[in-house]
């Protein structure tokens, strides 16, 4: 709770004997999870099959592709037989947009990949080798 007695998070784990060390999720995430559980009995997420990290896009690269966006998702590994592989996304690419929404962190990409995108064609803006590419990906349900 904050000083105005508003709920801002929910404890998810407590480490006993560790000087009151606790882990929590933000209230927006907790609300979303509860809504999903009540509507579907489980949390449904879209899966594209890659690992990535939030990273700054070098200024020279920003200029080369003509974008002002300073951060994106740097793709690590792409899973075999995944929607990302089928869409032509490769390790080392930068994902900077999904369906017209700028993606500047792995957290943003994960939030955008909700159940509404399962089985739907999605436009992905990718940077590779100093070029801006447009790919189409069809996320599947994460199991």
C-alpha cells in the first residue's frame, strides 16, 4: 500500500529469515491476471518463440533507419519451429514495433503479446544490418 492507503502491489513470495525480503507484482499486473483467471480459468498469453533483452539502440543505427526510438528488444535466441522463426526473425535483430506500437523493452513486448493476438497476423518492425524490415508473425497460444 502507499501512503494514501491505495493498493499498489501484491506480495507473491516472502523469504523467511532474510530481513523481511519480499517479492511483489504491481497492482496492474495482479488485476490483469485476476481478470484472465476469472474469464478463462487460466492466463492466456501469445507465444512467438524468442528470447530478448531490453537494450539501447545505438544513435548511428537510429539515424541509419530514420527513427527517433532510443530503445528496443535485442533478439537473443529464436526457438526452432516457432512463429518468430517462421516470420524470418533472427538472432541479433532488434524488434522496435508490434502492430504499430513502439516496443522499447522486453516487458512492453510481453504485455503486447496478450491473448488477443493469438492466431492473429501481427506486423513486426525489425531492424537488421542497418535496415528497417517489416515482418508478419502469427503468435500461438503459450502452453
